[in-house]
C-alpha cells in the first residue's frame, strides 16, 4: 500500500505517461473531494433546517449573523467541492483533464476555507446560544484556528521546509 506522505509518490510513477499521471491525479483529487463533500453536505443540510426550528425565534441578532455566515460558508464549500465532478462530466473527452485538475485543486482549497468558516460560525452560534456571553469567541476561535493550522498552515510549512531540503 502506498504512503501519501512518501515524497516518491509525488510526480510521475515509473513507467507512467503524462496522460496516466494526470488521470491518476484527477482520480485522487475527486476521491479526496468526495470525502470532504459528505461532511459539508451534512452540515449544510442541518443548517437549512435550523430557521424552521421553534427555538430559532429566540436567537439574537449576533446568532442570526453567525447562522447566516455558517450557511453561506457551507453553501460555498458545497459549490467548490462539487464543481470538479460537474466539470469533469461536462468536459468529458475534451482533452482538458490537466486544466480540470488544476482548477479542481484550487476549488478544493477554496472549499476547505469556506468549510472552515462554516464550521467556525456554526460552533460559535451554538456556543453563543447555549452558553451566552463572550465565551463563544473562544470555542469558535478554537475551531477556526485548528482548521487554519491543520488544513493550511501545517501543510504549507511542510511544503516550505521540503523545498529547503531539496
């Protein structure tokens, strides 16, 4: 079984043509997005039901803004994560797989950023509603900082350090 963190797995594999590499990388991208889209769809579906709950009427103005930011973040993350699959269907056999790969990678990163915003806002909303006071900032901030570190800063740090090693 291959190890994704193995630097030998990046780039073309032995005997792999450019077309085979693009095909493999596009398949890997679509597999990764498939995992992310499931999570964002659950969050988005939940958020779509919230305003119709009886208790939503008691949510204050700040809570409504947090809800709306979470809803928009989840919607935009969904759009970003689903776009590569939709484009793959529309551009099938067009010879644009490499373009789709680069576009899909950028959309995956944007989708992760929107998902981080949605999760941060949703947790802040729940904390603000359940606990009240200013503490919701801590809990929302914890989620936002965790996502920023694990999804963006840490991988970029590894990328930067690996370029220094080469």
